[in-house]
């Protein structure tokens, strides 16, 4: 049963703010704030955090393992990130709008991680990706006190994009690295309403026979 707009709206309203996907307006504010952060090394790390979380669904734990050499370009398939967190290894395509900037950072970092040394605290006022997000949050709140910038909200925005597409379930699980379907239930209400009508949905799910293809030439209608 497809939920009604009223049901979905009610569930969205009751979901804690910290578990809602970040809106495009919020992300634009975060991106602008990151661009103004100094020193440049800290700015680059925060920008990499934004691009990997929002553009590839990387979690804070994933980010600790992404090196410059893990950003790869595949023929006819764009830019991908190799997530090497033990137990959650996977390859994920990067949103095209971040590809060029991420490739540039990867070339600079080479074998070094984009966020910081693996298992080592950053030589900056941040010890891990979550602390980078906290610094960005403080910067954004200077102009938008109600903002909430977290890696989880960034990756949830990426999840909504994927849930709204036509990605098969097996591939969906492979690229997200998520083991719980609870997040799918929470975020499905943020996806655009289904565009297909009942007959289309029934055919897709095996509840109705496929449409018979008509040979127009046989009927003299070509």
C-alpha cells in the first residue's frame, strides 16, 4: 500500500530533526560557509567531508579511510570512491556535481587520507570527521542559528536521492553499505511521490500481465 500524502507528512513531522535529510538550502549554506573557513588545509578537509557525505553517502567512520588514491575515474562511468572501512568495503559513484573538485583534492592528497591520517588525530582543531562537522556547524550558525550540520544529515540527503531513483535493491545495498532497513522506512517519506499509476505498479511487481505489443504494420497503421 502506497502511503497517502497525509500519512507521509505526519511521519516526517514526528521524525527528530537530527535524523531528517539536509535540504538543498541548508547544504548551500554549509558549502558557502566551508568556502570561507581558514586555514586552507582545514577548508579542504571540511569540503572533502561535505562532498563525500553528500555526494557518495560516506559515514563519519567511512571518511577516516578515504585516501586520495581511493578516488578513481572509470571509463564511461564517472568518478567513484573506494570505501575501505573494514567490514564495509564498497565502491560508490560520486555525484557529478562534486566530481571535479574531489578529483583535484585527491591529486593533492595522493596516498594520504582526505580527512586525516588513519587512526591518528588531525593536526588541526579537529580530531575526526564529526569534529570537522561541528566546526562547520558553528560557522553556519553565525548566519543561521537554527542550522544543524551533521554528517548523518548529509548522507541522509544522499540516501533520499538514491531511494527516489530506480536502483535495484541488490545494488542499492551494495553502494550504501547500510545493514538496517529502518533508515529506509524513515526516509522513504521524504522521497518524491510515485509517478506510476496502479496498473503500472501492478505490472512492475508481477500483479498484472505486461501490455501486449501491437504490430502496427499488421493492422495497416504504420
